[in-house]
C-alpha cells in the first residue's frame, strides 16, 4: 500500500480528534484487539467527522470522494472488483465509507 497525500475541501471539524486516539470503548472499557494473535493488546482508534458545505460550486467534495474511492480500489482490488468499469461498490457486506448527510437535507 502506498501513501496518498491529499487535501480535503475546506470543512469544519465537528467531532473527534485527529491527535488523540480513542483508547476506551463506549462502555469505558479499554479498547483492545478481540481475536487473533494480538488479542488483548491495545487497539487505539482515531475518529473524526468533518462537515462540508452543501453548496460546492467547484465540485471539490466530489473530486475528494473520488480520490478516496480510487485509493480503496487500488489497495483492496478484491473488494472493488468492478472499479475498472467505474463501479466502486464494495462487495464486502461489512464495509462502508460512512459518508452521510448530517443535516438530513
């Protein structure tokens, strides 16, 4: 996997922290690897939510989202078998980019 450097459109950080990992789960228990050879080891995770304006006259968000899709398909081609045809639907039932319309409009 190669790194992809990118710049997002101008947005507003509305949730999470880019510098501090979440080391506890929703119940306050330490976040650890559940199974496998690393079971029990710390498993800190990072989370952020960024709000982008609805009005996007330059189409910046679409370009940014396209970069994410292309990178995912490049790094995990078995999960995006139709990417060459422009279909970036992931075939894994538990995968999601979790891009949502936060205000419901």
